[in-house]
C-alpha cells in the first residue's frame, strides 16, 4: 500500500508539473502571438501618439481658440486635439521641475497651446513637413514644435520590432515544442517497463498508446486553459495601466489567439506523447535500462 501510494503521488506530481510547464510555455507563446496579431494596431498606437505642439499667440481670445480647434478637428490628419492654457502649462512645468519658477520670474512667460495628435497615416516625415508648413502660416499660431527625430525613427523601429517579434516567435515555438516534448517524455519515462511488458504480452500499439494519449489530451487542455487564464490576467493588467494599447484589439482577434493557444497545447502534447510511447515500444529490454 505504501509503495502504491508513493507511486500515485509521484504520478500526480509529474502530471501537475507537466500541466504547469505546458501552461507557462503556451502563455509566453500567447504573448508573442498577441503582438503578431496586433502588429498593425500597435504601429497605429505609436504613430497616433506623435504630438505636434501649436503655441498660440498670447492675445488670442478664447472664442478664437475654440474656432481654431474646431477647424483642426475637421482636418483629415487630426486624430485628437487638446487645449492647454498658459496657467495649465505653468502648473505642469512646476510639477516637472519641482519648484515654483513663477515666484522668481514674477509673471507667466508660457504661451497657451493646442496639442495635436496625428492620424497614423500622416505620422511620417513627408506628411509632417506640409502639415507644419500649413500651420505655421496660420495667423493665430506663434510657433509649431514637434520631435522630428521621433517621427523619423518610428517607421524604422516598427520594422525592426516586427522582424524581432517574428524571430522570437519562431524561436520560442521551437523551444516550446522541445520543452513540452521533454516534459512529457520524462513523465512517461517512469512507465517505460510497463509499456514494454504490455507490448510483450501481445497488446497492440494503439491499445498501449490510448491511455497515455487520453492523459496527454487532458494535460494539453488543462495547460491551454491555464495559459488562456494567464493571458486574460495579463490583458487586464495592460488594460489597467496601458488602456490605449488595447484600443484596437477586438474579440475575433482574441478568439483566434486563445483558440490558437489551446490548439497548439493539444497538438504538441498529443504528438509528443505519441512519439514518446512509440520510442519505448521500439526499444529492447536492455536499452530500457539505459534510456
């Protein structure tokens, strides 16, 4: 009874370890899969965070500012505008510097401004040149400022990021297959003599493989479900701290991602089990002791 209890305990521990190993590997694959499926949305997110600061003339009336914003909002290159008064700009600068510079200067030298966020298709160097030239000709604008270096680097960085994501996805897929395969092989290793004995007494290969495949099926399902749960938790954290990053993520994309994670867990688990059991079926008795 003690030996039997010990054997069942080891089997249960091996099964739990297998499920956790499958879940962690699938979760990492799911994160990279999310990035691949949302590559265009992520590129749009970063491009639409390119900002152009339009500093307005100090004597501009509020009604003129509102009219200027409405005109901007109708432009095809505009994604969003935000008006920042001189007092708000001073308060923001005070928080950044950690000291009250107005007390030293005696007056507020900052100008009111409109923060313009561009649509993704216009967040390029060529488009920005004529947008800025058009805005600089407006009599209500004192100065136009934007980070040309950031705009120039967005396209290159996104292309490099896309290549790296594809590379790491392929690499992690290979690692995932290897890890899950080794985990399942180690779990079956302790039963290699039982497999050989059943084969010697005349049991067919399918009869021997069937219970292992059934166990592997459940391990793949549990590992996949656990991985999906981890992904949902990560997405909720992302929604909490970086909500804009998920603004373009829709339910069909998430359904494809979660379904792919579950399917991948099942396929790798079943194939690994099939080949692992088949390997021990092909071994002779002497090789089993040294495998």
